[in-house]
C-alpha cells in the first residue's frame, strides 16, 4: 500500500566540515544537570556524586530541531526561556540491555551546541500542579542547534566551556567538567529506559543564567576552550 500523503522529512543537522548531515531520530533531554541551575530553579543540588539520585529526562519532538537562523516566538507563552546545552549525537544503535560506560561512549558520533527553548510559564504551572512538562518543553522550533562535529575533532569535553550571549551580552556560562552526570553516565541511564539508536540526540542540561527571550533577540551559543577557541557554535534570532 502506498502512503496517503508524503511522509514528513526528518530533521537533519549539517556537519561543520560540510562532509554530510546527521538525520535525527529522537531528542532526549536531561533536566538539572548543573548544580547552579538546579539551585536557581529551586531544586536541591546534590552535594556529591553518591547523592545525585536519578537524572530527570524528558523529550522533544524530533521535528522541533531547527538549524539556527530564525526561530518564531512560540504561541501561548509570555516567558520564553533560553537554556544553552551540549548536544550529544549517537551514530550507532546500542546493543540490547543496560550499557556499560565504555559501550555507551562508543555510540557517540559527535557533538553540537543547542538551545532547549522553554515556555517557562507553562512549565512552572505544570510543575506546581504535579503535571507533565510537555507543553512547556515540547513545541515547534523549540530545539535550535548549530553544526555538528565528530567527537575525534574536539578536545576532551571536560576541558571545554559553554556560553550563551544574547544581543552581545553574556547570559549563561559553565564548564562541561561541572556536569553532574557526564555523557557516559547519561547514556547508561537512558539505556535502562530506552533502546538508543543512531540518530538520537541528547540535550545534556544547562548551567545557571536562564532568562527570557524577546522577539528580535539574537543568540550566540558556543562551546569553546580555555584559549577562547570556539569549537561548536549556533546563532540565530527570535522573530515575531
Ligand atoms: Mn534544559
């Protein structure tokens, strides 16, 4: 039998070197993965790795991936927040079962930097009632990302910094070494819940400094080293 209408195309993220594009399957996100951001959201931050409990996961629709450029201000909110995040891209299907750290790391194809755009007013209202966050976190164009690089092109992640400038002013900054759960940790935990596959993305959580965006704002997200060399970037504008 033939399709009743053309299947929607999958989102694709270009490689920075122009050698190909990454077709997106699923988008997993981690909440509260930097202690300073957990505290600013009113949550308790773990005092040590042994007290960190379980990571908070949620998902975004794969067709919400937007490649920089222009992002329309979403409907039904007066509080669109930016959360700058490391984005992990998987290039292989996971074997069945719970992954070991080494097997988890072997799934990683590369990295990008992106924004976990959030309708904070809707998320806060849902949280206050103990309801799911979906309308706050999952909406059209809620996941802009920049070009991807293969993991072997990048320095060790724990030497890198993540930052977000809005209209040229610094809003968020953090060190990837300060992630509560690192990339292997998160993939191990996800493997307890889902069959990870090539094409999956993981937004790794944001450092402190989340705040509102307005129509017309220009964002510049970067992952850079201590010498200021930018390894991953994304930029674009919020439009009406
Ligand atoms: Mn986030």
